[in-house]
C-alpha cells in the first residue's frame, strides 16, 4: 500500500506535464480558424444568371448646330450701323450691319463712266468697220476693252453690296465681334450665328455595336445643366466606314429643337437601346476586369478567388452578356477585386434589403471548425 501511495503523486505530475505540452504545441481548431479569417479579403459577389438583355450604347456628346457660321466683312471700312445684338433672332437676308462703302461707291461710279465710254467706242467702231475705215483687229481690241471694263463694274458693284452684312440663314446671333465706329480690315470677323432648331451630336460607337444601329432609331438623352429632364432624338446616319485608329464608327444623332430649350455646346449623356437578346447568360458589368479581348472575372470557389478568362457580348449598362468562360450559377466578385490575387482567401459580404452589409458566409474551414 505504501508503494502505491508513493506512485500516485508522480503520475499526477506526469499527466499535468503532458497536458501542458499538448496545449502548447497544438492550438485549438477555433484559434486556427480565427487566423485564417483575419487573412480573408472582404468582397461582394453576385450570381451569373440567365435572362433577357436589352443591349444599350451609352456615351457623352456635345450638341452642335447643324447650321452655324462666322460672318466676316469682305471689304475694309468703318462700321456705320450696328443693327443686331447677341441673342437676337434674325431671318435669312436680314441686314445686320453696314460698313462705310464710300470708296467702293466712288470706284463703282468711275467704272460705270469708263464702261459707258468703252461702249460708245465699240458702237462707233462698228460703223467705221462697216465702211472699212478701221481694221477688224482694232474693233476686236475695242470690244475686248469693253468686256474688261464691264467686269470691273461688276466687281465694284459686289464691293458695294458686301458693305452690307446680311444673315445667310434663319438663326440667332451668338456673338458680336465689332463695335459702332470700329475700323475693320478686310476679312475681319463681324458676327457668329447659329440655327438652334436643328441640332446634332456625333457619337463614336464600337464597330461591334454599330452594325446593329441604323438611321431612324430612337436615342434618349439627358443634359447635365437641365437636371433629370429626358429628351428624345433620332439616329440620322451611320458612317459607312470604320475609323482605323479607334475601331469606331461615327453615328450622327439629330435633335429636333423647335422650342429652343436646348442650345449648341450643351454636354449630353446619350443612350441608344439597339438590340434585344433573349435567354442570355448575364453577369453584373462591375464584375468584368480588363479590356475587350482580355477580359477576366474573379470566381469564388471553396472560399478562394480564382481569376477566370471570359468573353463578353452586349451590355445593358449594368449587366453584360457572357459568351464564354462562365456558366449560370457561378459566383463572381463585383466589389473588392483590387485586393485580390489568384487563390486569395475571401470573406463574402452581401447587401441586405436595408442596405446594411451582412456577413452571409465566411470560410468553409471556419464553419467546419465551429461544428
């Protein structure tokens, strides 16, 4: 009995030592899971779905007037009359300004007098030629000089007419370059004007999308300066060639602006719904990484991110058609890709109905360790 009593304390000491060693060398599974969870990258994901897609092309453009002009003074002189101001609506042929044409009028009178003298010479020469009192070449010379003087008269008359600046079409004066009494050189700018009724916008559409766009299609657009108000326009023409440098096609959009609520120079955001695709494989556009021809997406498998090459088709602005690389049901990363690498551990988060972030799944290993 005394020998057994002596061995009991020794066994207790050994058991205590073994327990301490095991606790030091092998941490609990829950502690290991916490370490792995700490290394996980938070991301938001979405599922690849099948559904209908309305393909849209969205772009920004600046409105331009189809008819606009910079009016110049083709003759030098002093501004005698300034008849319109910026913002004035004018009609085709309306007198806008008058330049002093005293010198041009004097030249016109002199040219007319010389022309009359040459005309008399021709008439007298015809009588003398009929009586064979002058040579035929002398009469030819007189007729030639008469033609020259007639051209000079016409030129002088044009100079006088050019002293009056008139509107070439219906429109609005957008800028006045001159002042009353200002001395102008030839070809000096006088007014800028534009017709606000007929506006245009030019879009550069990728060739893949351009083949589905044709004249007459509806275009919706907004103007930043006018808030949320929406406007309608029409595709007027699609260029027949593809730009070699950009791989795009010029699409011209016509805006009917009869009420003049819009004006040239406004910045617009245009949207063309040009194709409907049924039974398309769809994913959020925010999940797509890289440029066309080298696109990828991060797919979540077994709690890790895997970078998957994909090929996309048309997009609706928020969703994109998947042609290759992903199947319906695949889970793709839509937010947080910047922090990921191939094989990164992830912590998947989703937005709930109230807009709060709620954790829906952590690592599979973490779930297993808690069971």
